[in-house]
C-alpha cells in the first residue's frame, strides 16, 4: 500500500548550474566586485562573482577577444579582438554603442581612465593609442616600442596626465598626454613586462616581468630604485594599500606609521608559474608570507607555460584577492589571522570557468549538498550546490578519471571511489580530502565502479581488460592521511569486451556488469559466480542498475533502447523506445516505478514502467549526456555531458499541481466576476475578463450584444480604448478566427473597423505578430466584401422586379424623378443593364402612356386577370435578363 501511494513524478524544473564562462585570456572585474566580464571564445560572459551564474552574454560574432576593460562606473564594457575592431558595449542592454578600428594588428591590452572618458589601447603593431570614448576618435598616437604592447596603466592621480605601457621588448614607456610625447623609457627587464602597479602615494611604479624580477621606479626622477629577484616567472604584481583588511591582518598599518622612512616601504603581492601567492616587503626585499601549498590543480601533461597563475587582482571594497589560474579557474582569497598569530590566505570560492567533457557525477553527503564531478582531467572536483563553488579538488590519479561512486560508511563518513585510465582505483575520504586507499591490479582503464549498498564493506570495479574485481575495505583507516594498498577479494573474466558499467544489488548479494559485447551478466557475491546472462541488445550496454524493490535489472544500450530484465530467468520484461541515439545512462526513480534515461541525442526522458509511457522529454543539453546522478534522499537530479554543462533538476510535480489548482481557483473567481459584469451590462470589464480568461466564445457574444445596440460605435470605442497592447493582439487573433466563418464575420468586421479607426497605423505595426495576423485577415475580408457586393447588385434586380409588378411603388412623382437626378440615372442604367437595349426602348415608347394612365390605375379596382398578365411579362423579362447575364 505504501508503494502504491507514492506520487509519480510528472515534471522536473531545470536550473543550469555550471556552464562554460571563461576560456582563458582577458577578463575585467567591476568596480564593486559584483561581476566579472570574461572572455569565452567568440562571446563575452558577464558572470556573477558570488555563484558563477551568467547574468548576460554578449555575442562578438567570429571575433576572438584579446583585450577587455570596464568603465569605472561599470556601465560600459570595452572589447577588442583579432579583427582589430574596438567596441563599446552597454551592459544594461548588451548592445554595441559604437565601434572603430585604429590598429594595424590585434589589440593586446587596454586601460580605461579614472574619468571614464579616455581609453588607451596597445597592440601587436607596437602602437599605443588613446581614444575619446564618447566620440570614438583618436586623441593620442604614440610609437616607440619594439615589441607587442603587453600591459598599460593610467596614473591614478588625475592631475598627472601620464600613461604607462609595458612591452615584449622589456621596456616601460611613460607617455605625457598633455605634451603628447614619451617623457621617459624605463629599461630594467630582459623579457616581457606582464604587470604594472603604483604605490599608494603614486610616487613609485612597480613592474613585474617574465624575467623573474620586480623592479621599483621613482616617478620623480624615473630612476630604478630597486630590483627584487623572484625566482619564478611572474604574471602579476599587486600593491597592498594601508587601511585594508590585508594590511591590518599582516600588521602593516602599525609599521607604516612608525617613521618617515618606513612610509616609503611598499608591500606587494606576486603570483606566477608556481601557483603560489607571496607577499613581499620592498625595504629589505623580504618575503613576508608564502603559501605552503598551491591551490592550482596542474595536469600531468600540462607544460610549464600553462601552469600556475596567469593574473591577480586586488578586489575593490576590501573584498580580498582574486587569482586566475591557467586552467580557467577564479580563486577568491581572504586574509585571516589565527589565534596563535599565524597569518593565512583562506580560499573562499573557486569558480571553474570550464569543466571540459563531463563523464560522471554523484551527490555527496547525507544532505546531498555537494556534487562530485569527473571530467576529462586527472582530478575530481567537488562542488557546493548552494554557491556552485568548487569546494575542493581530489588529485592523485595520473590519467583521466572515468568513473566515480560515493557512499556513507558505517562510521558516518563520506567515501568516494574513483576509477581512471591509469588502471587504478582510489578511495578518498571527503572530510580529510585525502586518498586513503589505492587499488592496483587492472591491466586496462577502469571504466566502472560501484560501492556496496548495504554493509559498505566493499566496492566493485570493471575495466577495459574485461575483468570484474571486488575490493575489500577492511583495514582502511578513514582518519589516516597515508594511503594503503587495497586488496581484491575476487576476480573474474566477465566479458569479451570492455566493461562499461557495474551495479550492486540493494542487499549486496548480486552484482551486474554491462559490456560492449552487448550482454549484461549477473554475478553472485562474494565469489563472483555467474547467475544469469542477459542477452537481447543489438549494441553495447552503457548502463546497468538494479531495481530498489523488484528482482529485475535496468539496462541502457547503444541500440537506442532501455530494457528491464528478470533476474530469475534472464527474460526481457519490457522494452522502452524513444531515444533517437544511444542511451548512455538510466536510473530508477519513485522506488522502481519510474526511471530516467539520457543519451547521445542530448535528451533526458522520464518514463513510467507500468505503462511504458514517456511522461516528459527535456532538451537542455547541446551534446551527449554522459552523466546522470539521482539524489537518494531528495531525488534531485544532476546531468552533465560533452557540452561541459551541469544541469540541476528539481521535482516540480507538487508545485505545478498547486499552481494549476490556484490557476483554476482564480479562473473560477474571475469567471464569476465575468458573469456579474455581463449581468450589470459592464461590457468593458466583461471583455477584459473574457480576454484574460481566454474565452473567445463569450467574447464573441459580448461583441454581438454591442453590435445590436444603436450606439455601437461609441460603446465599442470605449471598450477598445481600455485595452492594452497585448490584449489588442489577443483580440485580433480571435477576430481572425471569427472572420473565417460567414456566420461570425459581421461581428469580426465591425470590431476590426473600430480597431483600425481607433488605433493609429504606427501603433498597429508595433503589435507583435501583426504581419501574420493581417495575412489571415485580408483574404477572408476580401471574400466577404465580394460576396456582399454580389448581394447588393442582386437587390437591384429584386427592386426592379417588384416595381414592375407594382408590388412596390416609389412615393415620389416620376416627373420629379426624371429630372436628371442620380436616382433616375441609376434606374435607367439598371434597366439597361438588366433587360437590354430593346427593352429600354420599349419602355421609353410606353412612358407617356404610363404617365397618362397613372391616376386611373390608382383609382380603378384591379381585375383578377391583370396580375397574371403582368407576372408573365415580368417572368419574360427575368428570362431575358438571365439569358443576357449568361
């Protein structure tokens, strides 16, 4: 009964949690530190610095971005790329305000003046140019560098109109904007100058280069005050100002106020290829602080040029330090001082700009607040779902991690097991974040791992060497730091080809393996004795899973199908078809009554087992969906694939049902309001409610009532004037439908006439979809007018016929009618057109006779024979008219 009462999942709401927003290269931090403008290939992403959510995206076409800068107020974004086009973007609308070209090569660096009115650019053409932002014209043009201009900076003092530029030639040039010339060339580096910074009083310039030194320059004499060796390739230098949290935690505020000489002492931060933050004191060239270990995850195949940090920025409003790594990560540090007096930089957030292809993922912890993600890297990244910040990284494998699984041990600690291309499995403790066990023995890449479900005493691994191994967790200390060697309890040659997936039954008695040999095998634990072989798929099996309640197995295959098998005899119970490409993952939901599947077609499908029905299909991925994780407690979903996007899915069945109930309740209340408005003859309110409730039939009845009234024009005008633009669009859609039916077209044409009379053509053109609406209105309107025109012309024949029959007689005197009036001329034309020329002449000959006997006809009583003769004459005239028309 409990199983039957479980509610089915009917819908899931997608929340895009992780996606690519940074591809390396230039970036810019806003003046308040709330967002970061990042280069992402041929687009620019505006990213929230708190949770990595993308606020907006700016499409730059096919241009590769090489330089970015933000205005001081954070409203304008400046970009440049290989096309040499310099663009100014309005961040509120993501529109390009203006663009221009000026350099002969790509723009490699740019800086915006503190006033926001000037933009300096340096390019690969060795030129330095200054632009007026509002006008888009060049105000200064400087030449002198012998290499690519790599960095530039305006002097912070607005009274000193100086621009500093560093180049690949190892020189720093000082440009006077008022004199429009180079006032000094600072030669102190043997390699590229990568970063410039000013002291707090603006009297000293600090320059960092790839020649592993930091040089300090006196800006009064332009002499080199000091050169400090760093012994690493430097990418950025940042000065620590007094009064900041960083200065106070280091105790620098007290030192800066002791003597006048110490006031000249400068404290600064350097970052480079080692991936370590170091804090220096310029007075004695002493390193005050150095990180004990690097937070940068360096791949084994990564060369030295792409290792470590690539940039560092002191965040505004005293928010700490931002460091950017070579593997597209943003690390946010904040200074802390421990009770024992030790200073440290705490890593607050790690925003990953690019995850590469996602191959597997699992939820972590009892509350499932974390998500472990395996990508095409040697590390496993663990994300906190609340902020989508990478909490920590598990590094130890030497090749790409292919699979992972998680469980909560008997002691309550969260364990993670990973399999890699390095032919090994590793066991991790999530709290200590250390590897506590290594299993070596496979002869091929480990592509599948699974923990025991009940006792948590072992885990199973499957490899491309076609073997299945059971690894024991006995003797593993979860509190230990050193990793121990794991022992295999059982081994079996399970398949003829690579093993893609393994699963352990809920009672830990069976294990199932799926392989590229198109079979799934069920084995009895702990000795791995074969129980049954599941044959029936036409392609390799990518995923297997046991039902949580029934004796059956769910398999997903490359033949585009999902099958459910009976363990007792290996028969196929059900087959589910719907994917248009390989099904890569399938997992049970709702205690085995439903399941989810995802495939190479980028689709995620929700199925009901009993009815073989696909309830919902979701298309939120742009490529293969390799990974599917289902929360055991919350049944929240996470999907990831080749598009490097991680989507979180929340069950919205209850909320959708409540929303539908509220909508129905609101519809009932508004329906009653509509009936009350109709009874009160409040047509304006009634029509507005009918439009809101989308009741076209009731709307037609209301307009029909209005059309029957004498003051139809005024009343319809009052109703239409109270409608908004969207309501007018809905009304025109209904009018288009009414206009297609002859019985309803008169009301449609009346409403349409009032709409075109009341609303100006410019406003009509601005209505969304008006072109499509007019295309549906014009043909039927032309058909209705043609039909009415034919009816009007037919009434002329009827009038003439009745007149000739003396059934109706004109009230006016015929002499008054024959005086050349339009009525007389129209009647003559009608007679000529209907009866022909001869009939007209005959009528003119008898005209006098008719006039002379007109008074007698009115006085004499009619005989019985006269109407008969007259009817014959009219019938003859009708026949003549019909023959002439034919």
